[in-house]
């Protein structure tokens, strides 16, 4: 187990090195210069040249690359050319706000999957199953930005049940446990959970229906065990591996969807930070956000691989 853990950690470090290198050269290949965005087209030529020298854009690309990697090794994510402060100071709060939206959405989605889908399988062939599956497929296949705008039109503008956007009302305080924050969180959380639920729900339903045809289910049923107990105690447990697999993959997929959610609902998280950083050519922020997302995906997949042993003792990491 320890050898496997060390091997996966080494693979994660290599992947993060590749990710950091690719994002660096990708943004370097884009035309233009962050200094041009900072000072505008009407600034004196001397000012532009001074800023280029100040931020090191006149140095060879491989010199800047080695400096970038060296800064990463020392925990320095760089300097924002727009905010004129260290990148970690900017994205620290945005990471918290992203987690405040993602975590309850993921918990809500997987709670429905683990509780609702077995019940739907128990009622297979009924109108409830057909309607639920159609809704899940619709939410999963619809563009997330369209679903978000549609929800705003109905529940915020039409019914006025939820705020129109943002994370809190100005002057309401900064607590993440306030009623005002929870009102702003509710609608994007529900829309996002509806998007996240699609893949694991359909996979679990397919796996559970396949397991119901296996001999061990017939044996348990012959003992007089109720169908609900068979579904929740036996079939669900044996169908958990696909859910764990999607739990690792869903981090990367979900963060892509979170970008759309944060833009539509004006949520000040990492998704909006990426959009603004690309618009203003603030490469340091964009590179740092991509690196953080990569770290989250690597760590999540490592946890998923290790949790296989808990769910299925037949899986070993030798």
C-alpha cells in the first residue's frame, strides 16, 4: 500500500509539472502583452518599456520559465499585473467562495444519487422512474449557462424567490453562515447540483439494474428478504465502484461547469477569476487557478483509488 501511495504521489507531481509547463507556454504563445492592457494604447513608449523591464518580459522565454518554476517550488504563485499584489492574496478568498458553492452542490447531488436512485430502481417501470430519468437527462444534456439563465428568469425575476445574483447583499456582512448568504447560495447550488447529479445517477441506475439480474440477488430474495433491503443493503453496496470513479472524474468536469455557474450568477469564485484574468491578460492568476484545479483533481483521484479498498476488499494496491 505504501509503495502504491508513493508511486501515485510521484505521478501526481509529474502531472502537475507538466500542467504548469503547458499553461506557462500556452499563455506565452498568446499574442500581445499584459503591459499593453495595464497602461492602455495612449501611454508613452518609455513607460511601456520600463514596465516590460520591471516585470521581466524582455527576458528570454526559458529564463522566465525557469524563474516561474523556481517560484512555484518556493510557494510563490506570481504577481498580478492588474491588481498589483501577490496572486495568493487574490485567489485565497476566491478559492473559499468556490468551495462554498461546490461542496454543498456536490453533497446535495450525491445524497440524491445514493438515496433517490435506489428508490427509483425499486420503482422501476413506474411513471416516477420515467419522469425522474427524463429530468436527469434534460439537466445533464442542457448547457449549464442556459439552465442557470432559465432558473434566474423563473425564480429570481418572475417569482422573486431568490436574489438575482451575487454572493451577498451589500452591507449584510461577510459571514458564510448568514441567512442572506444562504439565500444567495440556494439557487446556484440547486442548479449546479442538478448538473452534477446526471453522470453518477445514470451510472448507478444502470449498474444496479444489471446487478438485480445476478444470481446472488435471487438467493437473497429466496430467503424472504424485502426488496427495499435487497436494493439498499446489497445491490447498492455492490454498485458503488462506478460512483467512486465518477467522484474523482467529476472534480475536473464540475469545475468547468462551475465557471458557467459563477459567471451567470455573478459568484466571485475561481471560475470568474479565470474569465477576468484571460480578458485582462493577467496570466499569473490564470496559471495559478489552473494549477490549483490540477492539484484538486490529482488529490481527488488519489483519494478515490485508496477508497476502492474500503468499498470492495477484492481491490488491492500492491
